[in-house]
C-alpha cells in the first residue's frame, strides 16, 4: 500500500439499514481482492465481541486493500437506528457513499435518513441492490421505488440476468451485454431475448439520467437522437462525481455475484480524492477515534495536504499542541498494516496521540476548512452508576474515552445537583456502551433512568417565624427572624428583600438570614426538590449582643422559611420539553395521539418536505423517558425528533401524587 498516488485512491463509505448485507458485501470485496475472511459472519469488519454476539455492525470499521492497481479504503458504517451515529463523521472521509439495499425489503428508514445527510454534504452516491438470489427478491419494483424516492437522477446501470435461484449474472445496461462468472471466469454474452425488452427500457432510464450533464447531448437526445455508448460512458464519471447521477448496481454479496463488477465500477467511474483533500500544507482531519486494548487510542485520519509521512510533526488547531506521528498504519478490520507515507486524500490510522479527538485538524501549516456532520441527537437519558468503589474511581476516565469514541452519546451536567447524565439513541445503545465500558476500560456500571429536574414553588402568602435560641450554659446561640413569603412569576427564581426597620437585626446578620432561606429552599417540603419563584421579605427579628452569630441567624432563616411553608400550598413543577417531530403524513395522527397520551399539548403542524409533516408539541419531560425507542417502533423508524427544554410548569395534583416519593 506504499506510495499509492491520490488518483489511484478510492474512499468508499458503505451505508444502509441493518440486515441489508452491507458487511457481507465488504467481506465479498475483500475476498475478490484476495483477502477472504475465516470464520462465521463478517469477522473482518464486525470484529468486536458485541458485534459478533448481535450479528451486525455497531461501530465504524475500516477495510483497506489493493485491487487492480488501486487502493480502496472501505468504511463500513453501522445501519441500526441506535448505532447510526458513526456514519455521520465518516461522510467527511469518503468520496462516494455506497448504499446497500436488500432487494427483498426495498428502501428502509435508515436509507432515507442517511441519503438526506449525504445530500446535505453533496456527497456522491450509488446503490447496490443486494440479495437478488433470495426468494422474495424484486428488481424492477426497487428501481421504481428508488426513483420515486430520490428522483430521476437515480438510474440502473446493471440488471439481473435471472432472479431468485436463477440469478447467476448481471446485464451491463451501458454496453448491452450479459456478464456471468463461471468457475471464477468472466464470460460475456448477448442479452437473452426474454430479457431484452426490460433491458431496453432500463437503458433508457440510464440514458435520460446521464445526458442531463451535457447540454449538447441532451438537446440531441430530446430531438430523438440516441447517444452512443462511448458518449454516455464519457459522462458517467462527471455525473457521479458531481452528485448529479446516482447509479444502481446489483448482485448477491453472499454468493459473490456482482462484487467484481462493483469493484471495477468504483475504480473506473467513481471519484478519486479532490480538493480540499489534495492540496496545501501537510494536514489531516480526525474523523474517528477508536480504543485498543494494547495501543490505547487510535485516531483515523483523512489526509488533506501531503503526503503524510511517519515522524511528521503536526500541530493541533484546537489545542496548539505539537504531535509526532510515530507510527502510521492502514486497517483491515482489526489487522494493522504499517505504512511509511500516505498520499493526499488517503485514509490512515495513528496510535498514541495524546489529547487528539474526532474533529481535530492536525497541520504543518495552513489547514483545510472541513466540518464533520453531527450525528443524530440522543434523547434516551440515563445515569450510569458504578457497581463498586473501584469502578467509581475509574469511571470518569472511562466515560471520557467512550465519549471520544462515540460522538452520538450526549453528556449533560446539572450545575445544581452536579449530576452528569448521558443521552443515548435508545436502550440497546446503552447496553452496548455498558459492555464496552467493561471490556475496554474494566469498569462495571449499571444504568438508572436520568433524574428529572422537578422543582417546587408556592401559592399564596404567609409569615414565618424562625427562632433559634440556645442559652443554657457556655457560649449560647441566639437568632430570631420573621419573614413574609410570597410567589414570584414563573421563571423569576428567588428574590430576597431587606425590610428591617430600626436595626433590630444588625446588617451583618441580614445576609445570614438570606443564606439560611436559600439553604432551606434547596430541599422543598414535597419531595426534597429545589424551590423556585419565591420572594422573601425579612421584616423583623431579634438579636443578642453576646450570643448572636452568623450560624444562629442562618438557622433562624431556615426555620422561618420552613414555618411559612407549613402555612402555604406548596406545588410541584416539572420540566416541559418542546418537541418537534418529522413524520410521513400518514403517521401524523398516530404520533399526535401518542403525544396527547403523554400529557402533550399539540402546538401545530407544518409541511416537512414532500409527503411529510412536522408536528410541534410541548410535553412533560417525565413522560418522555422511554419515548426515543417507542417512537421508533411506532413509526417503524420513519421519523426524526428534536427536543429542547422550555420551562417548568405546575404538575396536576393527581399526577403529582404519582410522581412524589411515598412518605
């Protein structure tokens, strides 16, 4: 893999829904290139124990190999709804996205989500229609569905020679030939008569998509002239590279049918690295961080200017620190393949860089302006608690490592309670993370639902007396305070007013009373929640020339506030979340009904693209604890959710009884 020039490099991101055969296709590519896997499943790319146990990808894997004089870097991204976060930063490292579609299932929710994300970046895309040897496989129905979903620029390049158990070859629609592989040998034949009519129709779809990229050719085509095969072929790479033409290839990855044609297509028609990945000073962008039991942190880099060489010194634009790249290696799953240098646009792994994380730019001079796409935001919040004191001592370091490795985990710290919670994409995401914490960091934890930030407040007004007097023997304590307590408008917090007249409490103790009141408000009488939106006026009190102290008046403030609360109607407040949900039109009623059952208030709806609706609602956070996974099941994954805190509102009395701890 040494000294491969940029024009001979192909960086391919493999995307798709779980179960489409993505990883099987990558293993098939490796086998064609002379690196067959040994073992069950997809041991090269799904090499982590959690992946082997579940039988599908859970994190991004890199498989680099040479084929026909080219270096192909394949990034195999997970497609599960709760593991999809790794696919997003990898989009910045790829020059083309290869979408794998199960021909027996058709398009699935993750296809649409990831296609839209690639479109936002202008990333070229292509489709591999897989599993055409399966009993329920369909070809033409999938072609029609893909074009309906993504437009006329999506067009077939290959068509199956047969289907189901008769699928043993591919029709090349551009060249008008049938291609079969018998005993490992490529055999070209004429298209069978019974397939010719369908092949002609699909070739017309292909020509229509491609001629859009040449005005003269388009005009001739519209006038009835049929472009030559050479003319169409010359526009293939232009259309694909500009993300204006999205070819559909087909095959059966498990049987290796169509894989060799796919590899040749990647080499002959798909883009090599281009600016900003091939110019300027030596630099690289970190797009993935891994952890290894022996090497520690491993950073995957996309090289911009270069070439990048062993022992290069690069500066982090985030920290300003200098880093020497002691060891460069390519990855083929778990296998590490040392290299001495990497061409601009290439992908390489580097180990043992301190304080280098995903999104960092390392450079010897100027650096490219490259931003990594943000993964979906998780809304399944939990608190990870250590199983033992020993685990607690290592937990913060382990959490830091997991957060660097998985950008889709969100971290939230409550400044009042000093409790840190983590937000995941769902319960399976939590389970996998707990397993990784144990395996990679030796830390055992269990998950608890994230605490809800309830608050308490008051209705009405009351006077409270706080009397803290102890004068029996020795130095005494003396502090008496009378306060008036009343509510403030929602969101105003806490207000303290000094209304003392005549100096009955010295100035230095007025602050002490305020501290005591604030301390009492930390634990409200209903459930020990902080109290808010309260005004306190200090109106009277008594002091002793010898026995009064700061501590005595703080206690007087605490007692006075508690006394007032016993005379008031204390109510529970809960956080309210603003929820924006994008769903297909036909699911709008279902989603709105579900939100209403969660005490949600529907604010309205908007159009969200063709055939979609955006539902706006406000929902109590406590009702959303399990919403992330349940919403995905409710909509079969066909939706997107965004949430943000807006305010605290009063909890209805009947609900409050359910939420408050038993006394």
